[in-house]
C-alpha cells in the first residue's frame, strides 16, 4: 500500500518522509521507512477530516480503479500533470463515494448517447469500474460521473497511449 500512498498523496508522503528524518535528527530514533506512509495517511485524514479507515478504503478503491484501467489502457504510465490531474479526479470521486455524499444529477441524454456510440471502450471501462464499486463498496457512480469518467479516460488515453 506504500506505493499507492506515495502516488496518490505525494505531498503528504513527502511531509511524512521529512517528519521521519526530523525524528531521527532531533531524537535519534530511527523509524522504519514505511512510517512515512503511515504519517501521510494521518495528514490526509486531517486534510479531509475523515477517519483512518476511510482513508484506507479510498486508497484501496483508487488503487483498484487504476489497476482496472491499466489492465486495458496504457495511458497511466507517464508521470505528468495530465495524468496526475486524472488521478486527482479519481481521488475526489472515491472520496465522494466512500463518504456517501449525494450528488445532484441533471443528465444529458444526447451527450451520453454520443459517448456510448463513439467511445465504446471508454464507456465500457466506466461501467466496469462502476460494477466494481457497486460490488466491493456498495455505492455507485451516477450516469453523469460515468460519462465524465469516460470522457476523461478518452482524453488521457489519446494523449499518452
């Protein structure tokens, strides 16, 4: 899980590594390297005002979603602002799902039909991820979230695949 924490919460992880270094410098106590990840989780908890358990759920959900995407798309292998922005969007979506925050939905049938017809691979991935979220976390994407997800996946895939 340390790799996921390092990737999904890079700022918090860097602060955690600095804290581990400071503890050693000032107190002479050498913590294991993975303590930086544990500290990062606590920083995330404070940032979002959530419990450790919820942060682990969000982190696992993010890792699983990115794993599903990586199984069919090669667009996540690049470290750049566009991919990181996509990952942040997934983080916020997972946060909303895990915290069960309701979201209003208006719907745009024409746009939805357009995406389904013109980008079937991305739409199927959005549905597959939604199926995973329903099965494993007992929550679901709205139709608009699936639509937005498919569009973002298409964009990132076009840029880096």
